[in-house]
């Protein structure tokens, strides 16, 4: 029962995040990234210095600058976290596609090798038939073996194990706890 409540809570939070991302958060982002607002905010540093003896004005400007600073920092963190989660998802999809493409190419190569083997067997049969018809001995053709295509990869056959991608990511990238938590609680693309 607790699992259903967590799922319900996760679904609610996911829907809330979708609503905020669609209808609410774009407005502060548009406001904070508007060039005139950026210039005016930077320009507020001048009155802050000029009117340093007027406490109310200094506190008001300082409060505005603090709020803007926190808003910009939060938005940058939010979008970088979302971007990182999307990049990981894209990397997983690209890895899956590469694995599928590899399986397809391997299957095609195997079919071609089987076709060549069938042709060699048919040619050998024709040569035997011709040798029987002409009474001359037939030479045997050398048979080619199918190479292990996974072993031919520069990383070897280990490259195609199911956990190989996770191991590479574990050694190559810094684990971001916030992104991992977001991916677990609010999967992208649901």
C-alpha cells in the first residue's frame, strides 16, 4: 500500500513539474534572460554606490539583487540538471541503437557467410559431378570458417556484455546525486 502511495505521490509531483515547466517557469526565464533586464540589473550597482548613505534604497536594491541572484542560480541549476538527465537518456538510447545496429550488421554478415558457404558447397557438388562425367579427379576446395565477429572488436568480446555500458559510465563520469534522484523519482519521457 505504501508503494502505491509513493507511486501516486511521484505521479503527482511529475504532473506538477510538467505544469510548472510548461506554464510557470518560462516566464521568469524570459524575464531574467531579457537583455534589457540584465543591463538594468547591472546598472543598479551604480545607484547602490551613489546612494550608499540612504539605507532604505540600499536595502531595497540589495534585496532585489539578492533575489535575482538566487533566481538565476536556481534556474541555471534546474536547467543544467534537466539537461544532464536528458543527455544521459540520449546516451542510453544511442548505445541501444548502436547495439541493435551491431546485431543487424552481424546477422547480415552471418547470412552472407552462409550464402558463400552454400555457394562453395554447390560448386563442390558441380565439380564432383563434372569429375564423374569426365572421369578426371576433382580438387577439394578449402572451407572457410566463420570468424567470431564480437572478438574482432578492438575492445574484444567484453564490449558486448549487458553491463559494459554501465561500467564505462561508472568509470568515466562523476555521479550526480541530484540527477540520479530526479531520474529515479521523475523519469524523463513518461
